[in-house]
């Protein structure tokens, strides 16, 4: 039966901070008899956080302390006065301003052994690149990880059930690229499509790109070149572009012309119909060629992933080929 979901309204990161603190607190041994199933779910959650760092959780949780917004740290969970689980919680936003390193350094100064500190990047919406998260020493704990824990919960606590249903609804929307006509895709459809491309191509990153026309969700991959000029591929939702980055202002015009002509000359060999942009830019990042028409292969409006990926791989082969000849 359809019913209002608390988390359709409690969408802020502060609301999610509270949920994380609330769930972690149920791992405390004093609550086992209050609600055994909820206690077990909380224990499973903490054990999964340890597993993300390839560590084994203690066999008993004798003491569980929760701190919220402690010196700007979203959630700090101290287990048995020994283990410090540091959680940076994100919904739609991403890590910024060296915050991950700052928070980790803060916890290190509190006399916990480095091997007993478990930094976690808790992310319920999707993100295009986690390389900086991993470099900072954090392990991503993503929506799929959270859902896996919540799906094992067999109790009927309405808060936890609502949270599970809410996260599952995000996943359903993210998979909508498979079932919606390509001209009906929304934000989550594009996110799901780009996630699939990352998996199929084995590379690439995506994110929102702001511009005066309102911006778009972009996907970039196949970077090549040198410190003065890089070439790469970029999807700007329904537009497929061959792009360059040029470091020196004085080189922009000549390199734009060079790469447009080089790529265009080789495009037919790869069965790619490319055209000149409506107007050439003159910034650090410039489009030099655009795929003419719809690059997403589809049948009755539904995406054909295999054929679409095949076309994108041809573009990668083209770009790799002109690099060797440049």
C-alpha cells in the first residue's frame, strides 16, 4: 500500500546524520532486549563498516558512543573505547575543500591508533568519481551497501523501513534509463546510464557542468595528450563531443584547428559521422567535433546499451589513432 515516506521530506544531510546516529546507537548492548532485530541490524551495519576497511569487528560491543557534528565531523562512533568510526555523510553533495583530510587528522590527534580509525564516506546518491575519497583514506559506503544491510532487517520499525524504501526508490529511478524512452530521460536516468558506461568502458567520470544555458550532466573519458594540450571525449547528455584542453592562450586557435581537421579526416574510417560545432569556443576547454545525430542506439525508443557502447568505443579508437599520428 502506498503511504507517505518520512524520507521524502527529510532529505537533508542533517536528517541523514540523525538517522545514522540513531541506527548506530541501537548496537549498544543495553538495547538488545528492547528490540532484538533492530539491535542486530545495527550490529550488522557496524560490522559492514569494519569490513570496508578489511578489518574484523570486535566480537562484543561492550560500549557504543555516538557523537554528531563533533568539530564538524558528521558522525563519530567510538566502539569499546578503542575503535573510532569516522563517517562523512553525503546525499547529493560531494567532498570538497580538503575536508576529509582535516577530519581524519582531527581524529588522529585524539590518541586513537591509526589502525583503529575507520574513515567512511557514506553516500546515498551517486557520485562520478571516488578517487579523491580513496586517496584521503576513506572507504565509500554506498547506497547499495546500505540497502544490503537494510534488506536483511526483518523487523517492522517504521523509521528503518521508510529509509530502506526511500533508498530503494532512488535505485529504481537510477535504473530508469533501461525502461524509459531516451527522449523521456531525467536526471536519475542519465546518472544510471553514466554509471553503466563507467562499468562497460572501464573508465570515465561524470558530474554536473555549469554553463550560462543551465548546465548539463557530463561524462568524460579517454584522456590523452600532454601538459600543453589534452584530447578527450565528452557526453553532454544528448550531445557527443570530441574535446581538447589547451594550456597556453596563444596556442588555442591553432590547436583547435589542428585537432578538428585531424579527427574529422579519420572519422569515416571508424564509421563516425562528425561535424563542426556551430561555433568554435576560445577557452581552455573547447569542442572540436560533434557526433552528427543521436549517438545512443535504440529500438522503439529504448536504449541498446551494447550498440551504444560499441559506438563510443569506436570514438575511443579514433582518438587513440590520431594520437599516434599527431
